[in-house]
C-alpha cells in the first residue's frame, strides 16, 4: 500500500523539481549573461585584431570608461526607482564650467586650487535636488522634469561662457588624468572609488534597499513604511553628485570646460545601464551590472575602431545593441500592456 502511494507522489514531484531547476538555471543565465557577452566580445575582437589585448589599448579602454561609468552609476539608482534621468549632460557641463572658472584658466585670473572640486559636486547635487523636488512635489514625470532641467543647465552653461570654451592650465587638476598608479591614470581609480561608494549604498545602505523596494512596487513600499518622496529626492540628489564628479573627470581629461563637454555621454550611460541588465521598469540591477554594461559599450566601440568600422556604422550597431538588450532584459510574457 505504501509503495502504491509513494510512487505516484514521486512522479508528481519530479516535473515540479525539474521546472524549479530550469527556472533557476534560466535566472542564473540571465544574471551572468552580460559578463558572458563581455568576455565573448573581447575574445572575438582579440581574435580579429591582436592589438586589442595590448596593455596600452586596455589602458585606453579603462580611460574611456571612467566618465561614462561615473555618469551611469548615478543613472542606475534613478532607473532602479523606475524613473529616468535625462539631465546628466547638462549637469556635467555646469559642474565642468564651474570648476574651470575657479582654477587657473584662460578665461579669468582665478586660481583657488583643488578645493573647488567640491564646488563641482555641490553644483551637481543642487541640480539633482531640483530634479527630485520638481518631479516629486509638482508630480511631473521624471522624463519631462529631467529633460527640462538638462536643457536649462546646458543653456546656463552656454550663456555663462557666451558659447566659448575655457582652457584649463591648472596642472594639479590636469594631473588627475596624467598621474598613473599601477599603470592606470588617477581618474580611473577615482571612477573605481565612485563604483565602491555606489556599491556600498546599493548593498549596505537603507537608501539603496528602499530604492529597490520603490522600483519593485511603490504602493507596497509605502505600506511597508518607506518614505517614498524623501527617497526619490535623495536619489536624484545622489545622481547629481555622480554627475558632478563626472564633470571633474571631464575637465581633467580634456583640459577644458564648455557647455557641450558631455555631449553623447547620456546615450552611452543609459545603454550601459540597460546592457548591464538593469530593467527600465525598476526594482533590480546593481552598480556592478552597470560596470559590466559600460565595459561592453566601451569595448565594442574600441573594437570597431580597431577593425576600421566607419563611425556612422558604429552608431547603428550601438542602437541595435540597446534594442537587443532591452528585448532580453524585459519579460514581455508578463506584460499585457506595453507603453
């Protein structure tokens, strides 16, 4: 009797266990797929052009990734909320111009030293706060709010300099991109420090956990005691701080400050976030995902240059990349409505 009852039970449980194991395998594959793509991409490019693995080229990749990574780290937290931030380029420009005007430059006689780097981050935080306050308290969608603030910031930068460019001659500031430790410029190490800070907020800070909770379900998070408004404002301000830091790195790397200094960086940052596996719907992702996504985008661009791909074709390939990433990241079977 016991044998008759046990056998059907095992037969009934077996398909369930198989389904659970299959779901776990698919989840693991989805989780590590960006890293696998990065490795495969590097191996393919290296096989076609052996200069890809040259230490100097790898250093160029790290340098190219520093600024977009810093911008993308700020954008990651906003996207985890289920929102979007399109103001990054304008905020970076304002921070870069503010710094350029306060150090030794071709525009005025100021020479206040490296303490003015705090001014750049403060400018980013102030504009990030403006994003958060307008979005939360006026209930304007984040897409519209940040787009408008980005345009205002770019307009301020253009009017501030009357369309001109400030040449920075402060060698202490320029040394951020020149001084090397372990073969990499200080700017790369600063970007990695920003990554460590972002990881700490994401993994260990209450703000990071509340961000994911809001992105996963704002109503449920509010019922659980999360102060949704305060978290949203704080996240936009935090994103602004990362954009301000990116402005510092941009001035150090390019040796100048102007309103278009971050042109094109927003697309790269958002592409990196999505390619890294962070869903635009919010509630998932991490700074490490963003690092992998940034490296995928930068390695792809570097590889296309090494292989002689024309610039207009490169833009097309990057567009296809972001469409493919969104297609793989979203579970469309659970979405009755796409908007």
